[in-house]
């Protein structure tokens, strides 16, 4: 069966979720370097709360200067995070990583988060509208500086060409943004934006507004069909599709099933890893390689969520990734490439290049 995804090279990429990494900065540094050395294309940073831990964007920024090829993709909530601040911090991440940044735009159904920032609680389709507005204003702000806006003209004492900066004039749900941004245009022009598939569609976040959708299913066996269904629902020219998969492997002399049982008893969470509703694989490294080979024929990438980071990473790095590369199922890891390169996306021009501030 031929590969039907959109990524560079025709085959897919693997992203590794680092939410299970504990132990502070030294442990995070070790994890990202190990993931890069193992040949993962990307790492993602969940923004689930943990006492004393930096948020997802801060952890990704910390990883930027440490790595060279690894794409860094934090989750940033759109319902209760000010879009101006999110867009500028994400642009900064693109600079610190050399163009290897992305954004998983989430929309959390969380009354406590709303209360913490003094905003009205949002639920249902309102979450998708918040996500759509936040993505749109962020994209406008990233375009609000033309690529050559910074001129550093010593003779005239000008750092900027004001004619290359632009207002965005955005009116959103309960807020407005004038612009321009306070940071130059990201190295990629536009960071790739990933959104859960449940938020994307008619009347929600428009497929044209995102670069990839995150897809899962009740069981691992249903994932490939779910990918096909999402592609059909979103239509031709749809964004890339990235599968979400919880992973529990035979590791350190213990089979996956009892390892999973131990974790569920310790956490009291009977659903997927971390209590989620993602599809879950439990078994051997060889069987996981078989499943990933099948998925990477229909999806553009897979985001793996290890049950226990240290134990499962040993199996992933030592057995699963080498086997997938032997089978030719993975895209090459490009040194000094961008996330847009990995997704096969061209660098876009600024939408405001013909309209200057003050005109």
C-alpha cells in the first residue's frame, strides 16, 4: 500500500510527549537530548498542571538552545490565554529554536482556569470559537512585521522601517487586538499550528486555519480508519493528520499488561495514560513497530505518549525507532531544518506586505 501523507520525503514523523519527565531542568535537558539522539523528529510539551514545573512554552524555550534538529511543540491553551502574549512567546520560541517551533492550540473545558484569570467560563462550541479567534489573531500578529522590517540603519538612527509594520485590527470574542506585534516576524513566517480534530470543521476552526489535526480513537485498531474518516470529513487539501497514541511496552523484564495495571492502581486512573481517552497500545516493541508502520502509511505523523517515560523510552529508542528506519517508514531527520520543512510547507509571505501602518 502506498503512503498517502503530506510530509517531506513521503513518509511520516514521530513526536514524543515529555509530560512524564520529572526532576527539573537537568532531567528535561537529558530527555530532549536523548530524544534527539534517538532520532525522534519532534517532542511535545503538555501543559497539564504540575506543582513547581514551568509551563509548556517555558519548557520548550529551555530546550531550544540545547537541540539542533528536534522540533519543539508546546501546548498553549486558547480559551484563557491572552492571544497577544501567546503569539509573541511562540514567535520567541521560533527564534530560540532556529525555526523549529510549532503550536498545539488547545481549548480546555476548565472552570477553574476561567476563574483564575477572571474570565467567563466557556464550554461546547464556544471553545472552538475561542480557538479559532486565538489562531487568527496570532497569525495576523506574526505577519504584522514584514521580513525586512528590521533595518538597523546607523546613519539615520533607525532600527525599524515603520512602513514595514502593520496593524492587525482584530475583534475577537470579548477582546480586540490592534497590533502590530512587539517581536519581529518568526523565522518560519508562520509557525505550524496543530489542533485537535474535534475542534476543526464547519462552524468551528476552519481546516484552512490549521496545519495539522490531532486524531485518536477508542482503540488502537480503529486509528487508521479514523485517520481516513478525518481526511474525508475535512476535504481535499486538508491539513496534515497526526495520530495520538498512548504507549505501554514490555520493558525491563515486565510485560506491558502488568505494568499498565500497576500504573492504574498507583494513579486511580482507568482510562488511557494520564486518565485520557486516547487510543492505547500495550505490548511488545515489535508489535508497536508493526502498528506504527501501518499508521504512517495513512497519517503524516504519530505523537507517542509513554506510560512511564524512562522505561518506555528505552524500548522506543533502542528497538522501535531502529526497526521503523530499517523498514523505511520514517522521514529523514533534517539537520538545521524547520518544522515547516518537515511538514512539506513553504514559507508564506506576510499578508500585510502591501499595507503599511499609518497608510
